[in-house]
């Protein structure tokens, strides 16, 4: 009798989607050597990460850090139990990502027109057209691949300030109608607060049901984990974060941009919410990251402070080993 | 017709209890000059803080930073609209604090015997006896003063690890029975998680009703604001924090021990939960703090990143001025 894929994986309550290899590495000037990227991905997979955004399929001229996107994606596809995700800014990128074997594409669609023009030089409407053409491409060449739209600046924008909540939800619905399998909300600039997170994800789930996607929160103003908690309590089960807080435009010394994977995993595991991630092995993945970027500052409160005395991870496969 | 005290103050939803002048200043080696302490307190009051823990009444030999506790307390009592709070470790300290005019006393009672012996060289039972004798003293010499017991290590202890939740609640109830007007829970070492915070404050409120007191959370593992959010959602309305994250045993560079007042106020105000605190004036208070402790590292993500573009504080008195 055929087994469903990854049937041996223990059940998890939330999916932590590691974005460091894409969002993190594209944010810093240094380019991590391909071999180190692969070792880091191996270590992340070994720690139990089940979804990793491994690369961005953009022109190497614009982003030399991602010149090896296809090679890295192909390697990631050899890792058992990992959904290999790639960011694609347009149809050309989507084609390259699917050719390389990416199992899930994520396309950023900004709720703020000002941000959309500044970020990708295209209007929101043009980006939604891209979702449609990418969905068509997927039908044609890789029907099992999934497509996510991430609504950026969903909680505010450094250019236009407040972003109308109706606009955010309308954009999300248009993306779903254009063929996105799931639509997440991104706090691109760290403006979100827990009340707003609850409101928007509640509306998103009302509109899209199971196609309501991930919470991508930033920790720019210290509210990253509080916002993830609020999203979790509204039923969100997928959370983006990056190891060591790499990327996501940190403003301040000691301040991370992206929510730190280690801290997020600790929060959920301490609450008894299973992530499937082994915190001790996650620490080893951090060493692999640091080996590929010597001297690059990494963040994380749990990494610095250590685990509480007597802390026991409530993981099925850990207890099986014990 | 007589007016209730501070009737001109706008209504607030949560009370931020600033502990920096006590918890912060006693944690660092440098002693802030008395004049600077007074200026900082003035600035905190001007920013809208309504409860400030201004000093610890301990022997100056043990804690020279607090040698001017009586003088500082007397000055704080001249500030309109501020409840002047003092930490007292025993009956002798309580007497001195009440003589100086303190309007509220806080007594730490550890849920962990190991911590209690290490911290104050007394058992939990002896500390509860102190609550009783201090309550009696209050009846005799300052009947309008209030007494708070703060249950330290309520969420875990670096010495004994896990602290039994029944023990925490039992200790809180014993403190209330011994005469404490309110009993708060303190995450002394930064072990708390939001699920635990919800459980314990829910039980505390079930047992003590309106005598359930403040949440004193630390940010050692990055969960400070998430834990405050969880407590708020369980009905807690008083939150301890310290300006610039001063004190509370920070472990790491860039890591605060105590929850940072600026970040906490920002979270609540962004959610539309009124604190009565003017964030711009709070920034000026930070300058007064820094002036009294040149070179001392201060923390705070909102201070570094700034307020979101278009951010408007939902404060009664601000809108009146507009």
C-alpha cells in the first residue's frame, strides 16, 4: 500500500517556514559561497525545518548573492521532507524556478502602490496579472507545484504610512482569484501590532478559508513574537522567520529585522505547540550559517540566554529517542 | 463638590508601572546622583507615568545605589498624579518607606524556596509572615498605603528549574490572606511563555479576583511583549517595565532584562489600548535617565527604529491639544 509522502514525520501544530537562505542572504552585501549555502540547508533540514525559501530567481546582475539560485534549489530538492520554496518576482523567474525543481513559488504583491513601484517597478494590478500568468505556467509545466502570494506592506508602509485594511484584503482576494493557492500577509517594515494582526488575519481567513496563508512578521519594533502569537491565536499555522534574524532590514544594533527562527521555535515549543524542530540541532544549523558568513552579526535572545533550566522539548521524535 | 484625586487625568486602559528607578538602578554598579534621579522622576511623571517604583529600602551598606531612598521618595511624593511605590525586603524597610511617604509598598515573595534563600536569606514562609507584620504596621501608621506582594520566580527559577504552578498560586493566596492588597506574578529570570502566563494569571484572578495584580515580565528570551500581551488578554491591567530596559539582569549584548517601557507603551498604544503616556515625552525622560548614567547601555527597539510613519497616539489629552 502506498504511503503518503513523509509519513514518518511526527505531527506538527505549526509550520515554521525558514526564509533566511533567500530573505536573509539577499539582504546582506556578502555572497555566501554555494557550498556553504548547501551545508546550511542540510543542517536546517536535519533540524526539522520542513519548508525553506532557498533562493530568489532574479537576474544575477541585480542580485549577485542569488546567482546560484538554480543550483541551490536543485540541491535542496534532494533533502527529504523539505518543501523547497523560491521567491519569483515575475514569469521569467517562475519559469526558471520551476525548471530547477522548486515545489512552491512565492510572489510578493504589495498592498501599497508606492511600495510596489519602488520595489518591483510594477503596479499592484500588474503583479496580480503575474500571479495569473504564473498560475497558468504552473498548470502547463509543473502542476504539483504550489503558488503563494505574499501581501507585502500589509500592515503599513514606510512610503505611504497607513495602508487601508480593505485594500489589503481586496488585494489578497484578487491574488487568490488569480490562482494563488495560498495568500499570506507580510509586515514588511515592522509596523504591525497584535490587534491589527488579529483583525487582518481574521478577515483573511473569513475571505479565503484554508487558502489564508503565512504570517511573515518583522521584529523591527520588538513586536515580532507578540504579533506571531496574535496570528497563532487567530488560527494561523504557518510562520516565516529567519535563522539568526538574518535579513528583513534591521535598523538598530542588536535589532533583528526578521523574526528570529530560534526565538520563534522556542516560544511555540515552550507553549507546547509542536514545530517538529529540534532546538539543539537548530543551534548546529546556526553554526553552519555563521561558517558561510564569518563575522556577519546574527541575532537571537534564546541563543544568547540559553534554554531555561529543566526545559524539555515536547517533541514526539525526541521522546522516542529518549 | 469634592473631586476624586487626579480627576483631570484622562481615562486609561492599562497602568504601566515604571520600575527603572528601583529595579534598574539597583542592578548596575554606578550610583545615579540624587539630583539626576529626581530629574528622571520628574520627566517620567511629565510623560504620564502614574505609578513609579522609586527606591528600595535596603541597608545602604548592601546597596549604596539606594542610600538616598528616603530623599528620593519624598521628592516623588510631590509629583501630582503619581503613585509612589517602594520595594521593601522586610518590616524595617517598610517602616522607613512609610515614614518617607511611600504610598505603595511592594514585597518580593519567592515561589521557589531555593531562590528565596539565595535572594533574601529567608524562607517563603518567613516572607509571608513579613507580609502580615507589614500589613499590621500599615494599619497602625499609614492606613491609606497599599501593599503589593510580587511572587518572584513564578514562571521558573534558575536554581530549581520548573516551579510548580500550584505552589505559585498557593503562595499568592497566602500573601493575600496575610494582608496584601494585590499580588502580582514576576518572571524573575525570563522563563515564562504565553501559554503559562495565561494559565497562571487566569488561576490568580479566579482565586483573588480584583486583588490579582501586576505582570512583571522579563525579555531575557525575547518573549517579554508576547507575555505581556497574553497577560493583557487574560484581564491583567498593570504591567511593570523599565525605561531603556534598565535592570532585570540582561544576559546578552542588545538584550534587555526588564521589558522596555518604550516598547511596551508603543505596543499598547498601537493596539488602541490607552496607557496615558505620551511617547514623545517618554523619549525626553530617556534623555534624563541617560544624563544621570552617561555611557550606560540602554535598550529599546522603538527608540532605535522610531515610530511608524503616520502613527497617531490615541490619547484623549493629545487629541484635545490637536
